[in-house]
């Protein structure tokens, strides 16, 4: 057993170390823990004094962990996972579909067809409260800040289980006010470095569109607004852009840029009643929405 464990570290000590490891600062840890930054400072000093060793390395860029701190953080991570698994098992003993589900999604789904689905879900399952979080990051799910997520991509990582809902088609769009001009006649609105993981960003770079970019943005919702305003052409998901009368599609969906939409959750939560109810509801609703997500034009 590590020496620092012999010094009777408490769970609140490990929670502090884990919060600092995840946020990279005392101020960020304070937000995560719901306390003030001075409280975190005092707690950090007390932990180090009790252990007789440095746990936190402080410099001008923030706070990192020493070797002892990293060992403590690894232990805290394991305990946190065990607690989460226990909570899921205990919660699952109640067969009623009730409680809160923290659901992460992306801004384009919120701006597109998701909200009517949320309204119907609330009407059918009033005992389940959805806590909706809009984010482009997977870290919120991996770090257990949420219970489930709607995410585009390939097969889910090993730590998560997923249910494929539908394909997401994307295409080039321009402002409807631009007349009949083709996309190549205009400048482009492109994803910035925060969205470099998108297949559309790689395609735009490979085809030289970045060299003539009129604007870079860090969200697809912002990209939608920029294209609709006539700043330039852009690649957008059909489920959002085809519903927007301000936008006109140029050509058919680009097959190699399509992806899958997944409902993701933690493996130990997949049999929890409220998670199963939400998963089954979304699977049914997205089945009906497949023509829109696949970019099929109405006859």
C-alpha cells in the first residue's frame, strides 16, 4: 500500500486531488467541488502538511500533481468509478422509471429536431427529469459529469456502451439569398482548431478551401448562422440545414463525410430503468427522423 495512504487520507482529500487533476487549477477545483478558492488553498496545504510531502506543483501556468499527487489521483479515480458503479446498481433496484438523467448533446441537435423530442419525452415520462448539457466534448461523459450523451462518431470507446440511432449526412450549403451561384464561387466558413477532429474540417483542408476562408468558427451552430448570413459556403448536417429556409443545399450529401449518431452511456448504467427508457424512446423517435438525418430530399 502506498505510504501516503498510511497517513489516513480521507475521501474529501482524494476528491480535492482528483478535482485539481481534472481541472488543472485550484480555482477550477473549487468550481467542481462547490466551495471557494481560498477553501481549496487551505485544504491543499492541510493535505500536504499531514502527509509531509508535496502533492501539488504550483507555477505560473496553473497547478499540476507531483508523483505522490498522481498516485493519489489514480486511487481517487478508481474509488470514484466504484462509487458510480454502486450508485448505478442501487438505483437500478427501483423498477420505477424516475429520477434525473444528465444528458449531453451538441448545439446543432438542440437547434434542430431535438427539442420536440424532449417535449414528448417529458409528457410521456414526467417522473424523469432531463438535465440537458450542450457540449462538443466527450470528456464530460468519460469523467462522469453526465450519465448519457448523444454523440456523432464511430464505435464508442471501451469504457462506454452505445446504441446507434441513425446516420448523419452532411452537404455543402450557401445562403438562400445568393441566387444560383455555386459554392466554389464564394469564400468559405470553416471549422477552427477546436473542431479539427471533424471529417468536414479535414476534407476542406485537403480540397484547399481553408486558403480562401472568410471566417473560422468553433461551433457548427455558429457556422450555420454565418452561412445563412451570406458570409460564405459551409458544410453542415442535413438534419439542421434542410430545415432552415435561409439555407440552400449545393449538390447531394458527401458520402465520405457522413457519420453515425450514437446514444452513449456508462456500461454499469445501461440496465438502469430511466436510462433504458430514454434509450428506447430515442431509438423509436430517431427511426422516424431517419429521412431527415440521411439527407433525403422530399419528393
